[in-house]
């Protein structure tokens, strides 16, 4: 069965620090990969997605993620975080079974 | 952009009663809707996949007789928690996919259910 692992449960950074959140999935076939963000008190929003093509995808608010097939990874990055990036970040995978499975989430706290 | 409305946002009920949560796609037709349950400090757990005009597909371990899902139209899916118990207290989130954007989900704001 497919699964998604986010090893960082809580990340605390200072403003302007660089960010990388890990995401690994287990599924051998073709996958679509996503990062969703949930700001405090708000609903989940799509940050970026990978379907095919360039493995480095750029999303909103300066976020990007790189799909490395050999490592089954889809890590999220941002070169310089802001206080407004404080949120919960979820990695998700959609396999050919057409259902989207989420990782356990990473809480990002930014110190002003 | 696509908007999914979920109602009610919060509901408190007595143990043994049933609660219905509605999920509506406001400006697009949703052929498929997904119901998730979010536990405190945990991920979203997929409960079931709801397809318009057919029976929902439940994930392993989810009681279909307890969590009734109906997707009668292309804009509305409902989740009914029957004979609710305190352990059913949770945050329930629906999401919808369109035909063209079937790989991208639009999420509702969620419904906080508290069973006393």
C-alpha cells in the first residue's frame, strides 16, 4: 500500500533562514506529488504539485520542491522563510488508484 | 477559483444521535469527493471516496454503516455520522476533484464534531 512519510514533525526557524522539509513516499508506479499548506485557522491549500516533466517544480510564495525518483522523495524548499510561513505543511501522493494519501504533516514555526 | 463549502463548521451532539455534514462545490462540478478525518497533531486520514451517482468506496477500517456517504449530485456530498459516540469526535474535511483537474483537490474548511 502506498504511504507518505514526513520525518520532521516540528521545525523551528528564524526569519530569513532556509527551509527544507522532507517527504518520502512508497509506491513503485507513476505518482503525482503534492504539497499542501494549512495556515492557522484556515483550510488546506495547494502549494505546488508535480505530475511530470521538470522534476523541480515551483509553487506559490517562493516555495519549490524537487522530485527525485531514485530516492522516492519530494522535498519542499524555500531559500528564505518569513514569519507568515508559519503553518502546517502536508506532503501528499496520488497513485494510479486515484486516491490521495497525506503524510503526517510538519509544523513550521518561524521566530520573528 | 474552485471553492468547496462545508457545513456546519462546528457541531456538538449527544451520544447516540446522528449528525450530517454537507460538502458543496460552489462553482464547479465535482465528480469525485473525498472525505478525510484529521486527528489532533496527526495527518489527514482518508475515510472514503465518493463518486456521484454510485456507492462510496471506503478505506480499510472505516465502518460504512457508521459513516454514511451520499453523493447525489455533482455539487453535493454528505457525510452522516450515525449513532455518534465520543470517540467519533474529530475534525472532518471534505475535498473535491473536478473532471479536468482530477489530480488536484480543493478542500472545504472542515467540520469540528464534538460528541458529548
